[in-house]
């Protein structure tokens, strides 16, 4: 759970900082935060095995493909089709959140020193990882939570006050 929450908070901080340079409405930041959850949908195997899914669907099925670049492209496309309008923006927001999740996961420690095959449709290669963190370490969540709190404070009290000043001259 700490791993999932840290990904969501990191996407929030990244989108908020990006919004300082080009305004991003809060609803699209929330959609990007949902996109950060997409690669971890392979955890459904805790409740349902791949064999059960294969028997239900009638085709060979492996949920581990969800945590690859191709998997998040498909899931972001499905998520964008659910939105009534603004399909391209929904796809971009979902994919951006999922891509940031995959990029951060490419830096974590693995037992064999190589990252997962997260670039699947492009290549099967497993690049060496710098092993910067262990996903189960609660220190990562504390650091990312502090980063998100600092970014939220800056956004609310520094950047937000400048927005009011910058746009107040347009009021009659």
C-alpha cells in the first residue's frame, strides 16, 4: 500500500509543478493520479489467479503484462473511452500518470539487479537498475508525502497568491 500511495503522491507533485509552467486544471491532475494506479492493477492476482481468469475468458491470460508500457497504453485507451468527451486529454493524463509510475519503478531495487520488462512492446530487454529504493520501505512514503505536502503548500500560498494578483487586473 505504501508503494501505491507513494506513486499517486508523486504524480500529484509532478503534475502540480508542471501546472506552474502551464496551467493544468485540477480534474486532469486527478485523472493523472488515477493513471498512476494502472500499472499496479496486476495485483488483482492476490484475489483471482491467472488460471481462473483464463477459464473465465476462455483465452490464455496473464495479468503481469499490465505493468508494462504496452499494458498501460491499452488501459489508458480503455479509460479514455469511458470519458464522455475530451478523450485525448483523458488518455494523455492517464498515460502520463502510468508512465511516471513505470519510470519510478525502473529505479527500485530488484534481487537480480535488473529492472522488469516494463518497455515490453518496444523491447524485451531488462536494463540494470540503480537500486535507489526498496518498494516496501516506509521511508519512501514519508519522503514522497513530505514532497507532496511542500508542493501543495507552495502551490496554495505562493503560486496561488500570484495567480490572484496576476488575474485581478482583468476584473471590472
